[in-house]
C-alpha cells in the first residue's frame, strides 16, 4: 500500500518528537529583556528560549559597535504552564553581557546566538543614545507611578493581564517632547509569536487625570506622539496593551517594550528618500523638534550604496536617517500649488521623490512613448519605513486605465501542495509595461486606501526596461557539521524579459566550507545551493553573501554581466505552520560535530524520457540515532517549498524514504516522464529530514548531479 507523504510525515512527527538531539538543536529565542541599550554601556540582558541554548558560545550582531559575552544558562522549565513538554524542549534562559560602543549607530539591530551545534533564530535589540531605566513594579496607579527623568528610554514588561504601567515626570511650559514605543518592532523577528505582537497604546494625562494626548498604531502596531507643554507641572504617561493582554495566550511569554521619552529632534520621514552618489543632497526632514533643520545639505560620497546620518541641532541628535542611492536622474515632486489640477511632465528615465500629503491625493506624471517601447515603473516606499501602501497605475491620454500594480510578491514555484504559498508581500508597487501606440501617457501614484500624510513619502523609478532579476534565499540560517552537506533553495524573480542562466556563488564562507557549483538554468525559477564542510573543518561562523551572476542584454542590445545578492529569509513555525521572516544576513556556522552524513550513489546520472534510476543513500549516524525521512524536495508537513524539474517525478513505490531508529540505508527512485524537459548536469540533492519542535527540519543533504537527455541521447550512466 502506498503511504501518502502527509501520513508518512505525521507518523514521523510522532516518532521524532521523542528524540532529543544531544548536539544540534535549532535554538529559538523567545524573549529579550532589557531590549533598549545605551551607547557606551555594558548591560546584562536575559534571553528566554528553547531547543538547546545551553551550548551557546557566541553572539552575532547586525552592524558594528556591539559585542557580547555569553554568561549563565538557566533551566526555566518550572516556569512553564505545560508540564508535558519533552525535556529537551523545556524553557531555558541565557544571560548575556552586551557592550555597546559609544559611537554605535542607534536603531533596531538583529542578532542571533551561535551554539556549538547550530544557529538560533534572530531577535532584536534597540540601541539608543539616551540613558536607560528599568520599569519597577508596582506602577499600576497614579499613586504608584514610577518617577522618571527625561530624556530617558524605559525598559518595561507587561507582567500580568490588564497590566497598565504608569510613569510620572516633570515638564516645564514650552517643553517639546516625543513619546516613542518600540514593542512590535522588537518582537516581529521572534518566531514563537508568529505574527502576534504587543499592540501598545499610550496616553498623557495631567495631575487631574485629564487626558491631553494619546496614540495607538503609528509605526505598525507601535505608538508615537509629540506634545508641547503649555505649563509647568507633573504629568503621567499611561502605557498598556490595546486588548489588555500581557503576552501569548496560554504561554509564559510576556511582552516587553522600550518607551523612549525624548527632547531631541525626531524625524518621521525625509525627502528625498533617494539621492545620487557624489552629490550634495538637500534634505527636507519631517517630524518634531526640527528647528534649524528645515533644510539640511548632506554630502553623499562617490560609490555610496546608502547614507546613514543623524541630524544635529541645539536640541541634540535626531534618530537615524537613511538615504538610498540611485544612478537615475533625480527630481523632487513639485509643490501642489505649482501643479494645480494637472500632471507633471517628466522625461524618462527619471527618479521622482514625492509625497501623498493628504487623503485622496493622487500624484500624476505625464510622459511620451512610442509604440512598442518597454517601460519599468516601481514605487519604493514601504520598504524604507514610509506610511504609504502604494498603488501605481498607467493611463492613456483619455484617462483609460491600461495597467496597475499593487503589492509586490516574491513566490517560490510550487511552494505548497495545497494552494499558493509565498514569502511576505512588500507593500510597494511595480509594473512592467509596453506602450500600445505612440502617444501621451500618465503615471498615477496614490495610497491603496486613499490615506495621506507628510509621512506618506515615496520614490518612483520610471525607466526603460532592462533585463534584470532578484534572488531569494529560503533560509539564511545555515549550520552544518564536519563532513556534512546542507542545501538551500534559491528562487529567482525574472524581470523585464530576462530568461537566462544565473550562476550562483557564496562569498565569505568559513574555513573548510565550499559551495558546490550551481546555476539556475535558463527559464527556471529555482535551484539548489549546496554547501559542504570538509571532515576537518574547524568550528567557525561567518555572515555570507549568496550572489547570482548573469549575462543580460542592455538597452543598447549589448550583452553585459550583472550581479545580484540574494535576500535571505528565515523559516519558522510549529505544528505544520511555516512562516517566512526577512533577516538582514545569511550566516554559515560549522558545528563542533556531525549528527548525520548522507552519501548518494550514483553521484552523476543521466535519464532518458521514460526511464527510471534508483539512487542508493548511505547514512552515517553520529549524534542522531532516531527516525529519518529522505526526500528530494523540501517538505514541511503539508507544505512543499520547492519542486522537481519539469517532467521528473519521485517513484514512491520503488523508494525507501522512511527510515527508523538506527537504519543506515535508503533509496530514492526518480523517473523521467515522456514529456520531461531536457537539462544538463543540474545540482540535485537527497535531503535528510527529521522532526524537531514538531516541525520537519532539513538537516543534511546528499548532492548528486542529474541530466535529462533528449530522446536520442544515451541512457543511464553510473
């Protein structure tokens, strides 16, 4: 009887849940407290999490200026409500001493823990340039309100249901103060929350209890407001969760926050968003306490990819402002009074920095085109922190809608066996368009919900099409042991008619690790990237870049080479739910030891349409002795994250893919269907998957190369 992949997977799930991994877990960080750290200080930070934080020896931070010492590990299993959790999945704690340099760039930073056997999920901290304090309970009433000095960043916890934290401070008439909360923005990298973050609301009241101001969502679910005090006095800041919760229902995971009370300049948006390298850019910041900063001139170095800066005034330094760089000619959207009722004429190619300043505003740009000309239009806004959820349209001179673009979506072909499955959408817009006739056309930019404000800024790149592509790395967390191989899926988004081959490479690998030669063939959307560690590879960890190189035709039809860096994501989830979260870096770690080593025979094979071949798989078991599932695609319970080449199928009846305790041999039979599309020497893998944390985790890979020959070619080679 043939057993379906789902039933087999669920059986493996039940068997594998009882097997702990002595050496390699997939560590997960649940909470981080305190999360706001001051420049020039060293702070003890406590993490909670699961799945073997005990073997932690290093911390990797995004950017410069942060370092950490790994301290005490704690068994926190007595704090969990669920007593039936297997011992290896119990709640753990880990203390870190995090040092922040005096010149560390302020803002949210991702980090991850490195253990002797693996890499943790990412978490986030906030680097601040003001002094920090910690919430002291009880502070749930006016009488118990905690005294704070301003400016200050306060680290707090919602420790019980219906927890309201109150802070008391003195202000003078004329004081201009910003109240900024980081909560959801710190938690959105935490996999255990899976999209359920703290939704904080704050309000300001006077000594009589009269509410003076309040805020809920501003930066996503995090609140922000500004206030100018009209008299001296004592004031109270009330902070609570909008739904009166304290954390994940039924789990001992309390939400944490950083409340910043500031007198310095605070920038909510800036125009232009994008500038040219090698120029002096004139910035128009928007926000609060920006006296003498209405227009700022900034030098952008030649060759710069971006420019980060803090705007400075007698009030102090602002929060971090980031400018992006483009080689397109740049322009600022003209003021509304300069374009009454009409569209602004533009000459392509052009980069336009603009703003949807009011509700229901539509920005219009008119351009001329000849029949058959190919254009690319893209709005960059939400990715840079803008409030704009853009909608982009192309109209003809009569106002007829010809093309429209809303959210951009990068999908993995065949990711789910039961419907569409994709990486998270980006709320930015893009259109590829061919002019149907000579004439005048109009680009229109607006918010998808017709909202507008001074912070609905955008950058519109309007240019002639040139072949291009982007790359997505399905999982940027890449641990492997000596002698092991591991595979990741690379997805290519082909743009502007590009259909060529993309050669893959990896830069910055640890000593003893190599990336096997791999390409995304012409017309394909995915390929396997395989890393292999030598048997004597030392324990080491490095951030890496996965790079794709391709030959394209430029606008003058001359071929030239372009290079694109893959955007890494990270998979997480429980009980069959897998989500994708973007991460800043891809990281490769060589573990202290190996759990499993897989080897294929043959390592090179050729199939003629209609033929089959059986690949023998040998398993060397070291640390892991439990059940193992073999596969040629990446499965996570019911979700298929990639697929075999067109016309190649797994023959399950003639395969042995479910291996029990201590079994060391399996086999995979592949069949080329009569309509199989020919390809040559493509990198393929047999994957070894185990269940851990109730999720299928792909642990190791056995690489082989495969060719599907044309009907007249030779048959199987071994």
